[in-house]
């Protein structure tokens, strides 16, 4: 599962604590979106800021580029961990299932 938790917290915090205290709708409009739904989705961790918008977000919310990079890398690391752990769990479950579901021939030969 993709992780956007860190970018979500940063954007929300910077938006609310900004001297202009932008609403979600205002920030979305400044970024070129028609309504506040985009920022709402970002702040709830449902999606990420598109890479082409990072410079604009950095400028509008006065976020140092290093801070943006840091949170994006943390989210990416968590995303990779989630996928790798899921793959390991799926693999382990597949191994357990394959051992527990023997073919009729295996069951017949083991009963002798």
C-alpha cells in the first residue's frame, strides 16, 4: 500500500500555520486546481502532490525543498516496506497453503 502520511502532515501543517492561513480551497486554487478536494485528498494521505507541482507548493507554502524531499523519501521508504512485507507475507501464505493442500495422489500414498 502506498504511503503519503508524511507529505500529508507537512502540507496540512504548513497550510494551517502559514501567515495567510489558506483554506484547502484557496491553496488548491493557488496551485491551479478548481476546488479544495485535491488538497483535502493530499492532507488525508489519499494521494501525493504531483512532482511537477512540488516547486509551486514549496513557493506558496514557504516549504524548504529539503523538507519536501525528506518527507517524500520517508513516504517512499514506507511504501517499499509495505510492498516488500506484503510480498513476504503472500509468499509465506502461499507456502503454507501449498503444504496443506496435497493432491489426491499424495494423500493416497501417504495413507499406506
